C-alpha cells in the first residue's frame, strides 16, 4: 500500500517489524495525519487492538501473532500474554487463529521457530489477499459500480485488502471501477480509511452516509456489493461491521449480487451458525461524541453493537484465495 508519512513516500503494509518492535500506522488518526507508532510491550499492543489503532480481522490476526511472538522472545509467559491479547476483541476469529498458531509453533520449535513462523504467516497473509484480488477481479469491468462497507482494505489486512482486493487488482490491470463507500458510523472506517486508500490508489469513489445505501441499490446505482467478514460459520452465515446486514437485505430485494471476500483464516470450523458468533458491544461514547464534540443529550443512553450477522441466504458467493464458492459449499471446503 502506498502512503506518505513524515514527508517520506512508503510502499508497505499497515504494520511491520523493526528491531524487535512493531511499527504501525495509527488508524485512529487517519486521514488527517499519518502517524507511525512503535510498540514494544504487551499492554500497549493490546491497547492498539482495543482502541482500533490496528483493526480489521486479518490485520489483528497477524498483529496479535507478532505481539505474542515478540513477548515470548522477551521471556514473558505465553499463556498470560495470549489471554491479554485474546480478550481485546471478540468477534474476529482471525485474532484467535493467529494466537493459537503462535502457541503451536512455540511448543514445536521454541523461540526462534516462533519468530520465523510469524514472519512467514505475515507474508502469507499478504499473498492470500493478493489472490483474493485476482480471484474476484473477473467480477469487475470498466465502470462497474461496486458498493463496500467499513474498511476491508490494506489497512485491515496488511496489504491488498479483502473486499478492496478485487477492486485494487482490477484497477491495476487497467480497469476503471467506481466505488460507493458507506461512511460506517460510528467510527467512520469507510469515510476515513477506505476513502483514504482509494484516493491514494487513484480509484474513483464517493462517500455516502450509511442510510443512503438502500436507496442507491433500489435506484440501480450499484452493480455489485463486496464486503469483508470477521467470522464465517460452517453454514455460511457471517459477521461483519454493523450495517452489513441491511445492505445484504436490500441487495436481495433489488437483485444486486452480494459477495463476501475472505481468507480461509476467517472461516470458523467450530461455529455452526451465526447465532454462535460473539458480537462485540463497544462503549456508547463512540455514538454520542463525534471526535471531542458531544452530539446527543447527556443522560440519553446508547447501544453500540460493532458487528451484525448476515444469514447465508443473502450471500451470492464468498471470494476466497482459491476462487468464488457458494455458501452451500462452505461446509465441505473448510473440512
Ligand atoms: O471494527 P473493525 O474496524 O475492526 O471492523 C472491521 C470490519 O468489519 C471488516 O469489514 C472486517 O474485519 C473484514 S477486514 C478484511
């Protein structure tokens, strides 16, 4: 991903390892400023995930894996560190997956093996997303109007993205897609992050308020929808950022194809249906404040679920690194 920070042009993932610390783009500050933060301890690593300085399912999977691997190298107790990191965010299964992998590598290969494997996992995550882009690019031709939600781009996955990968890939192949970006209340991952990525990449886009989605879908302004996911169940139900379900229902009603772009690490073999997905409920201040400014009456309570569950019946296909599969195929493919 290309970006500018401190007057320097970068072309790198949303975080990287340097001198046994993790350097990340602080996503809370984007797009107004591009700040890099260096993390060298477990509490700060957990805080970065909890406060969404690093976010998106595959990115927190790899970030969590590196945070645990580096803590093991510092001689910290693996089980304690794993628990601290695991408890930061409950919905994205990738975090659990990344932490479990590190524990497995540690038991098998010791400290050096863990660092090497975490590095390989990092590279594989990037390659997986590039392949999602390649596999989904046939859905997009010149002028295709794609709608997406939240940020399932390079910032959420290290590089390429999941939902943004086919868009990025087709644009790099010379296509000229157009993207409707829903702002994604309350933390504005669409307006702040997806728009920033698309602008840096020179891809045409417009930001809309979340509640404009259905009328654009109904009005024939959307050719297809591509979103990411935080957890996909065995029956094809999936969780993604709050506001995904209403787009899926509108898409079905008005005959617009609805795709979910996902790496295999986001499928959860233990989760048979959407009812079992733990949904993160975040603090009400994220709704009642915009930045520093309060926008609702003091004393009016807020309810802030960060994700919703979309039933498999609304999904046209899952764009995986190995091709597009139907929701009915999920069970066999993840065996
Ligand atoms: O709360 P966030 O910003 O971490 O939510 C992220 C999403 O919902 C993404 O769509 C999802 O993680 C897929 S990322 C490729």
